[in-house]
C-alpha cells in the first residue's frame, strides 16, 4: 500500500448551494479530536457544518474553529432514563433543525442517535471508531456488546470503518449490505508536523527533558493514552518492575488522564516505582514528548486504529505495541515496530529489553515507522471521506 498524494482543498458544491451537515458525538472530546479536521474540510468544500455533543470541556476547541456546537445531554451511560431523554432531545432538535447529512461518531452516539436520525435525514453516516470488544473478552460479554453495536450499524446509510479488521467484524454481523461499509484508515494524523529537523528535534528534546528534571543520558520510555486499565497499565507496570529488577535504568513517562487515574497511581506506588514511573497528566505538547523519548510503549487491549501509535511512528520513535487488530494494521512486526501478545507483561518486557540493548535496531525500526506512518496521513483520510460526501450529495 503506497501513500497517495493529498489533493488540494476543493469546493465541491456550486455557489449558492445549501447543504447542511451535523456532526454528532456523545462527548465534545470526540468532536474535537476525531471530527474537527473533517468539519473544517467540509466547510472549505462548501458545506454548512454544525456539531452536537456533550459538554465536557473540549467544546471550546470546536467553537474556536468557528462552528456552532449544540449541547446534547448524552454522555456515556446506559441509564434507561438518560437514554430516553437523550433520544427525545435529539429527535426534537432534528425535527426543528433539518440537516442533509448527519454524521455520528463512536458507539454511544451511534447506538443512541442513529435510530433517531435515520428517518430525519437523507444521509446518515456513522463512523464507529472501534468496536467495544477485544480479544480475550469473554464470549458472553462479547455477544452482548455486539448485539448492542448492531443497533448503531442497522440504522445508518453508510458506515465508515477505520480499519480492515473493523470492516470484517462489522460485515460478519449481517445487519448491513457490504456496499454500506467504507474503509478509511483511522482518524488521520498530520504527519508532516512530526517531521522535524535534527536541530529542532534536539532543541525540543533538551528543553522538555530539563523541564521534567531528566538527565541528557537518561533512557526514556513514553506512553500516551487515557489512564484506564484497558489501556494496558497493569502490563506496563509489571514490565517496568521486571526491567528494573533485572538492572535496566530508565524513566517511564505516562501522558494522559482518565477514570482510573487514582487506581493506576496506587498500583505504581505499591510496586515501589514512584521514582521511575512519572505521570504527566493531559498534555498538548506530544511532539516535544516524542522528542524527549527514546521508545514508545502502547499496551492497549482494544483499539480501532490508534492515533497515539501513528504519531509516535511519524516522529521516528521505535514502537512496542500490543498485538491487536488495529496495531497490526499499523505496525509490521520486526520491520516498523515490535508487537507483543496482548496482556503479556513478560513479552512486553522482553521486547523493550531488546531495544534498550540494541540501539541500532531501535533506530532502524524508528526510521521504517516514520515511512509507514505516511499511509495514515490526515490529508488522505479526509480525501476519502470527502469523496463519500460528494458521492452522496450528487446522488441526493
């Protein structure tokens, strides 16, 4: 698979054409981090774009880009009363605010919103962003989750799958015709912003390390993810403990926030790793963090097509990631990174140990990763989605 040359932004709609689009998510976080680049591109192409989502502190990023964001009392909850209210609110909103396109993002918005929006718009697009199932999940829970996921899939005119694995799974559920599914490689990453000159990279590396009190010769491992157990923090903590016990010296940086923050910090304290395992909280300087790091670790149990790994790859960092479908589509094991068996802390530690002991291998993997990341560039991802919108608009 070769990266395609990005197209120049184009106006797809004739002057005076009024095609209205609503981007919908349970949380503004999703709109700000997944949907916003598409919203900008659609506006450049001549569409009128609004958003609807829960207010969680990220709405300012959407509004600062010039979009109207209508509040939706949705959130992530299966409370029957909250679900009923959220559906009722969405129905009333769409009845009074007609849109030519409604584009829902992530499971909760799809499960709750799609049955409501389906009959209220000509074009309902659903980007699933990763099924809430993973390898190793017990069969009862897996069947239950997939039964719920079918609700969102069944009530959509087009379903964007962010990896081939996700498309295969969606197709296997038998709720939509194959022509319904469109594969787009993730949410996209602006890979060019991670390509720095050696001088700029060194300057950022030195400044960030100094700000964190790290020495120039410290080996630094980095992970960027939500602080939740399903991101593999148990395995990362166990691996760090094993590596320290075998004499390896390094610092492990964890950037992110999440609902299991307190429990994860307590687990680090119990493992007596406070001096080596550093929590950085939510960070907006990921590029600088990559410059300061020597190795990227990603131990998640389930992903659609994770952005954090693509960003690390685009920076030229060697990546050690869990062997799950999303990561397998990004990383060629032994060529552009290393994969370890999901949930296996010993295998994770062995992979990290091999790169700490062999800087030449680490550098080679990082260089290959940088090239591989171009396949997931944002421009290409937006081109594919714009083609979908154009085709549906022309067929309406």
